[in-house]
C-alpha cells in the first residue's frame, strides 16, 4: 500500500498558534517604535492646525490698550 504522508493537523494547528502568539507579541513593540520616532514630527505638524482652527475671539488687544491708557473716559460715558 502506497500511502502519502499527511501533515498532522494538531501539529500544524499548534505551529500556527505558536507563530501567531509570537507575531502578536512583537507587533505592538514594532509599531510603538515607529510612533515614538514620529512624535516630534507629529507635534510640529499639529502646530499650524492649532493656529488655523484656534478661536480668534480672545479679545481685542487695541481696545484693552486704550482702556489702560484712558480709564477715565470709559467711566464718564452715558
């Protein structure tokens, strides 16, 4: 009888789970390294976005300067 050797399913499954476990444990460390190396560039890239979308209603600097130089004129207005 000529029987072809067949792969043992339990051995194949065990090897699959072993490789999957090793891969899943190494994957987060590899991505963490890439993200950490990119953090300074990501911070620099967010600066223009913050200035672009920052609220612009944080007070009129000219009006505040006039109030400091002429405080009496503000008090006597009807």
